[in-house]
C-alpha cells in the first residue's frame, strides 16, 4: 500500500503513543460530537449499555478527550459502577482539570463516600462553569448553595438553644 | 393545643429534612461532611462544632429548608445527578486535541481512493437527495428525472459528458502527485507534457492510479487540450502547468455542480433503464481504467453509497430522539414513546448492518490492493529471472 511521508509519520506516531487512533482514521472533533449526541440521547432513553459502547468507543479513538471520558463516567454512574465512574471522572480531569461535568459528579460521589474533598470538587465545578451551561455545573452550584445556607444559618443561631 | 400544633409543624419540617437528605442519596453525611468539607470551605471551628452538636442534620437545617432552601431542593430535583452530557474542552489549546483536523483523510485508505469517514449531516438537507427533498416538500420526481432531447432543445437542462467524471478524477490525481508527474521526464520544471504522461505509463513501478490518470489524458485529446488551456495563459502549446490543473479542477467541479449527474443522458439513461446505477455504468464504460481500477472504483462507490445511507440513518435516529424527548406524560404519549423505541431499535439494527457492510467493502478494497501489488511484484520478479 502506498503511503506518503505524513501518513507514515502518523502511523509511527500512533505506534509510539504520540498520536491517537482518531488521527490515524481521520476522525474529527465534529464527528465525535455527533456520535456523542447520539450517545447522550441513548442514555436519556435509558439505553445505558448502548450509550456505554458509544462512549467507550470514543475514548478508545481519542483517550485525550475529557468530554468523552466524563460522559462515559456518567453512564457508569447510572449503571451503579461507582469505581469505574470515579476512574473515568479522574481520567477526564487529567486531560482537562476544568471539566465541570467530571468535577461535579466526582464531587457528589466523593461526598456519598464520606470524602469531604467532594466539596472542593463542587466548588471547582462552579468556578469552571459559572454560567451554568451544563446540568452538572448547575447542580454543583445548587449543592453548594444548600451548604452555604445551612452554615450561614448556624452562624446566625450560634450555640444550640440560644437561637 | 398550641404545643400539639407546633409538634405537627415540627414533624412536617422533619419530613422535609428527610426528603432533602434523600436528594443527596439517603445517608448520614453530616459529621463527616462538616469536618472535612467545612475545612475546605473555610468554615470556622466554633461554627463547625455548633453544627455537630445540633441534633440531626445541620446540613439540612429544617428551619433553613422551611425558610427557602426547599426551593433549592426542588431545583436540585430538576438537575438530576450524572446527567449524560458532552462538553468539549473550553480552552483553545486542549480543544480538538487528539482528533484529526477537518478534511484529513484516513491514513489506512490506499491513496487515490479518496475515502473519508462519513460526515454526519445536520437535518438541513438542502435538497441533497430525493428523500430529503420530499421531506422539505419538493417533488422528488423533479429531482431524479433525467433530461431528454426535448429538454436539451428548450435549454431547461444540459447533458454532461460522462467522461467528465473521469477527467476530474485524473485531474485530482495529477494535482495530488504533481511532483511525480513533473519529474517523470527531465528536471523538475513545473511543467508537464504528453511525454511525462507516457513516461508514467511506461514505468513498471508506477501505481495503477498514476497510470490510469495518465492513460485518460493520453487517450482523450479533447480533455488534454482543455487542460492545457484551462488557466487561460498561452495557446495550445501542449504544455500543462500547475495553474492549469487547479483551474481545470475548479471548472469541472463547477460544471458538475450546475449539472448534476442525474441530468446526464446517453449511457446514463440507458443505465437507468437497465436498473444499473449511473455511477457504476460510467465506471464500467470508462476506457481509461484498467480492470483492477474499475473493480476498486465500483467498490469505492458502493462504500460511499453506504456512507450516505449511514448518514441518513443517523439523521433519522437523531430526529426520533428529539421527538421522543418532546413527548408528554399521557397514555397516548406513552404509546407514541413505545412506537418510537421500536423505530429506534430498527434504525440501530440497520445502522449496524450498514457499518458491517462498509467494513466489508473496505476490507475487500484493501485485500484487492494488496493482491494487486503482490501480483505486480511477482510479475516483475519473473521478468527478472527471464
């Protein structure tokens, strides 16, 4: 099979771990977005296994894409695969430490496990998505509001019985 | 009585608090949360300790909830946990990282076939197919009907030479491999003549793709003349420059856009009458392609048609999803939802079959190319021994 220098270099780059399979196959971000839309719709319809397959495929194509990893994490979370979900969110944050979906959902999972670091994640999620463009960002802001209101209330009331 | 009344209110508030706990998952997080999380938020120790002492769930202070946090609770229920959403990275540096650049083709596809991943089209079809046109209210018959002699005379439609497609293909091969053609004879001078084309045809090491393009231009003097004067510089001097190639490509593409393939006649109309797709017929009729090139081109055409079908199925799936998401809660809505779920299943099955077919076409093309190369090598080795 004939191949020009650039293509050969792309394959060598993949063998060395510098290029992704998406770059080898010519799969663009726009293609990924379209596939992800279908995956999100499938998850919304409750077809979690199919959504999982799509997002796992996207992660295989481009392990650097934090959006695909965080979306996969949400599917794992819905399937109650908590460890896998946490791993997916953490991997997403390695590529993009300001991913609000990964931060918010990991924060909530951490809180459920009794890890107070979850509040830090929620705070970072709000900072990453101040306008609430993602549902996860909105949820993080609401959770922190509940905490703030409860703490503020206690500060006003002081010791028990004196409020 | 007042005490009982207050007691009932207290119970009600307590129930609300329990409900608020369940919003986060029905567990006791209060003390653990206060210790570590409060530190993260910079909450002072006295406040933290007060919070611990209060019996129950300070995190969900019933008074707070009764005074307005209940509204937050309702909003929380509207923002469910783990909603699946896809958000590409916000920063320019990480956006697109790891994905191919737009227009980049697959490294694994043999050169000359020009195969790309199917691009999933937005629902705005812009009349690209009869099915799309009928979705927009146009008459599909108008789009797919061919032009006959009476239309030619009236000027309503204009037939395009079926060889124009081969011409365009040859031009693109020429453009992509310009240096190879340029240096086939003599030094690199940025010019090409019929001698260069003959040299490529006579070169046993040249690929069939290069040879096919050369043969077409050698066999079709009318198109060679068209090419040598495409840039409008100089007369018929039998010399082709890179500017001529670019200009010729632009001109041929403009003609094909203006006069779609369906408006051709002659062999195409015969092809439609015989049930053979127009594209396949023009490939089979082409005199400039070798048998192997024809088979590869037919397989590529089938793969491209499969890609179009894959795109259409994915568009349909997106539409079904959107309609499903907009349904209400009533009995009729549930029935519609069930029907849409069945449609989605059928579409998914069809998508799987199309993807499998595409994979098989691609494997066939790769195998064909591989066998062709092996045969060529064997032939050359045999010649060497002879």
